[in-house]
């Protein structure tokens, strides 16, 4: 998505009223941002997606009721053209990986400077992946020191790209015109080749290695 000279339409999903109010004021002061919807919970955030044109959803992870991880998956289902930026105080590595697996394309800590948050939003709106510096270090620590990766076939690469896009096995099977069982077989082989313990780690390793 080309965001040059274009207003980025934002939705805020944050349960703390003062934080949400501060975010709204901060973001609205940017000439290329427009806050078009807000929600205190994931459920409140999902409801207006059918009524508003939203480019980026700025989502807290730790929400009452449905958490941000589940909500990000629903955002991708309800409005696949909207990108999700996880905005959270949590620096837990497992939540970072879960956020990526849910389909979020950016992860930004609340302790980061506002400029980093702005960059995360603009990157997400353009379709790019973004991590604030501290989160990026977590990713690097996860994959550094690994042995060289085994070569991947063209089919492996196609499946891996769809995995990185957050698609489930049945969706990958439908996209590539193969059976779910064959998708599972290929993913198992991909995990072995990349020496990864799960789909998310495989996507991260492939991304860092420049494979996707």
C-alpha cells in the first residue's frame, strides 16, 4: 500500500481511558493520521470494522475479555486489508511470537518514544514489518547462533510465505490447490530444515535469513 500523501485511518483498541485519550491526541496531531474508531475492548474494536474504512488497528495485547492476540486474528478475518500494530507494555518474548503468529505486522512497546510508534504505524500501513528496537533484539537473540539453514524448495517457500502471512493450513491448501495433509507434511519438513520448533519461529528465521 502506497501511503505517500495519503491519510492513514486508524482504530485504537485500548482499555485504559487515559491512555487511549492520550494516544488519540498524539496521533491526531500527525498530519497523515486520522483516528476514525476506538474501542475499550476487543469486542468493541471489532464491531465498527464493518462500518469504517480502517488502514491500521493499534491494539493493546492485554485486553479484558478477548485478548489482543485473538482480536488480531479476527481483524485479519473481518478486514484482511487492515494491518494490526501491537502496542503494549509487555516485553515477553512469547507474546511477541504470538502477536506475529496472529497476523500482526508490527510490535511496539508503550515505553518506546512516540516517533517509534509513528514509524510502526506508517510501516504497517505500507505493508512492511516493523519491530521497535527492544523487540527486535528479542527476535535476534532467538535466532542468533543457529546452524546454517537447509535449502528450501519453491513449494516450501510458497507455503512459508503464506505461513508468515498468518494463514491457517486449510487456507494455505485452498490457495495452493493441495490437500491439508500435504500442507502439514510440507510444514513439518520446513520446520526440520529451518531447525524451528514452531511455525512462528520458522517464519522469523526465514525472514532474518532473507528468504521471505
